[in-house]
C-alpha cells in the first residue's frame, strides 16, 4: 500500500498552490499487480536516520515512491539536491512547488558523507528544477559529483537532471564533471506534454540527451517515461525511436501513479504483459538496457542495472 499524505488541501501550507483550486480527478482502483512492501524494516529505519542526520532530501519521500520500503531496506536512497521546492509544476509530480531557498553550499559535502555512510557502490542524485538560478543548478550538480568522487572514489555516480531549458552552457558544466550515467526523463509522449509537463519541451529534452553523448561518448545516457497518462502505444514506440536517434542507451518505462486527487488522473493501469511487450520492442530498437514494469522507476535497482549496462556495452564492443 502506498502511503501518500495529501497535503494539497492543507490551507496552512499548500504543497502545490497551483493545484489547490483544481477539481479532483479520480483514478481507477489499483489492480493486484501494484503491490509494494510496507516501509517498516530495520534497514529502512537506518537509511532514514542517515538521510535525516545529514539534513538531506530524497526523491523517494518527496515523490511518494512506491518502492521506498524495498529500496531503503537495502540502503538505496536517491538524493534530491538543491532543496525540496521545485520551480515547475508538472501535473504528475508530488514534489513541492514554489520559490526555493538559496542553495546550501555545504550540501555537496553532506551528500558525499551520506553516500559513504550508506556504503553505496552506486549513487543516484537528482534535483528539483531550479529555473530561478542562472545556470539551473549545473555548478551545484558538478560540485556534488566532485565531492562524492573525493569521498568515495569507487562509487559510481548516476545523475537524473532537469532539462536546463534556456540555461546556456549549463549542460557542459555537468558533463565535464563526468558522471557515469546521465539520466534525463522524458516522462511522457509529446502529445501529452502540454497537460502533463507544461513547462518543458519534448525536443529540447531529446536534444539534451543527444548532446551529452556528443560531449562525452563514454557517459551512459538514460531516459524514462510513465505510462497510464493517456498515451497511445504507437506514441510510446515513437518515443523509443526518438531516443535511439539521440543514441540513448537505457530506457525505463513504469506505471504512473496519482499522488493526490489534485494531480493528473491515472487513465489506465497498463498490465504486466504490455510492459513485457514494450521491453521486447525497445530491445529490437537497439537500447543496451530496458526496464519496463509497473513499478519500474528510473532509480529502482540502479546499481544492478549499471553493472548490466556496462556488460552490455562491453559485449557490443567485442
Ligand atoms: S525507486 Fe528510486 S525513488 Fe523510488 S524508493 Fe527506490 S531509489 Fe527511491
């Protein structure tokens, strides 16, 4: 059972001020195949303590991720840097919306310390959108990568970034810091952008991913979409083609789940065999790795997937 506190309607501090006056949208009841473990293990509590004692935010909590019980039990947390408040207001996302605070200069070091304490072989770092910053937070991303490299030289680093829309030179700063995996999620098919991801531009995101490979072909690139937002199958296949034309290595596809009644409704629960079919099609289109299942999230099993990704690249190079 996913536990998500609906603070949207809290009049004292609305989490999503732009959504408060929207009509409720009802989603169909969850099917049997959306089943998750309750977050109450010792490993979960340990991870929570380390996250809190370092004053960090995680997307696991902020986005109400259904996998938190499983991931945190294994000490896999995805850090969300640059605060807990996002300057965009996507219709699917549970991260708080508003004007964020100034950056915390000590945060890169705190993330590095938490990575060391958790003993992570592979760490995933994401962030809120920071349209208010002149570089979109690129330098902060780079500093965080460098701090982790210094504290944990054997840890591989995956970043999941915003789109740096209208932030010239920002992408170059992040790529120069050499993450092992550069992930930027498309989230949905282009026809749903205006409703689901209104502040973003589909082809800008595709171009961003392509540019990463042009700047540094050694970096693995990754992207993901959610299904169940009203997309058609042929549109998902077109997204696969667009990502392959940008030379993206790894595709993730997961089921959209509605965080609160004020968010976009789930239009459909895609059954597991349809995910399996997407996975098959995606492999035929040339992705090195594909993860498609109802509970797939871009950072779910990211460490194991990175090992498989490296092996797949090595196999194609032979
Ligand atoms: S799938 Fe990712 S966001 Fe969800 S709990 Fe696991 S690490 Fe956190």
